[in-house]
């Protein structure tokens, strides 16, 4: 009986030591990732490394899942808020290749307006109205309104005019000509993504435009986060 009890005590002790070592190693990894993300983005991210045991992941040279939350950051000069990153298959050795990366974030409406102003010749304001993105302004002293459909593109977020009205009267977009044809032109808000990533989805959201980015075999590029 004593031998059985002794064996149980030894096993429990070994498991406790293994758990402590696993917890310590995970904590070190979290802090390393957090520090690297903070240096790259200038933010104070929250980092979670999942999967147990963690020591076996280190031995294999790849972390199963790393989740990062960043309140605000910039990507190639474009500001994002409420960023959520989910990285799967993260290599522990440089250049820390990520097998699959998904990220979501909000482009604030003020940033949307800045990008729109730089990409178009229209002096107007872009707003989010419920589940739609619209432009409001004046043309020849008359109230102008354009509603847009949002589409992801290789170069960024494309705003496709869906309906145009002047002084409350709807206009046929296909029939617009001359200088008014500018009202029916698509506008792309440029977003430069790291190699291996693509803009998968865009949609109106309270306070701006919500984007989802996906990528495979991505190598983090700290210079992008400025």
C-alpha cells in the first residue's frame, strides 16, 4: 500500500512539475510575442497562446494557435481599431512563418473619409447609415447623395456607386455623362497588405468599415505596421 501511495505522490509531483514548466514556457512565449507586437505596432496588445501541452509545441517548432487583440494600430499608413488576429501554425524560429492568418479590424469613418478624399476628386463626406455606406455633399448648390456597395479588391476597398440622387431625385447611374460621370465612378481606398494576405471581406459597421483579411504562409513584416 505504501508503495502505491509513494508512486501516486511521485506521479502527482512529476505532473505538477511538468505543468509548472509548461506554464512558465507559455508565459515566456506570450511575453515575447507581446513585446514584438508592441514594438511593431506601437500599441499594447493582448496575447493568448492556446493548446496543451505547450512544451510539445515548442519541441515541434510550431505553436498551434496565437490570438492577438490590438485596440488601435496602423497598417501601411491606414489606421485600424479593434483588431483581432488569429494565427495558426506559427513557427517558433525566425522568420516566424504563419501557416494561416485571419485578422479583422475597423477602418474608422474618419480614416475612410481621408482615404476617399485622397482617391477621388469629390469634396463630400462619407458616412455609415445602418448597413449602408453613403456619400453626402453638394453639387451646384443642390444636395447630393450617393450610396455605395463595398467590395474587397487586390488594391483595397472598392466603393461601387449603387444609387445617386440630387436634390432628392434619383438619377440613372448608367445614363450619367460629362462631368457628372464622376459620380458613377468606382473609388478604391488603398490598403497595402503583407505578401501572402488578401482582403477577404468588407462591410459597413457602426463607426466605419469592418474588414477581414486572410492569408496563408505569411511572414510578419514589422515595417508594414507604421
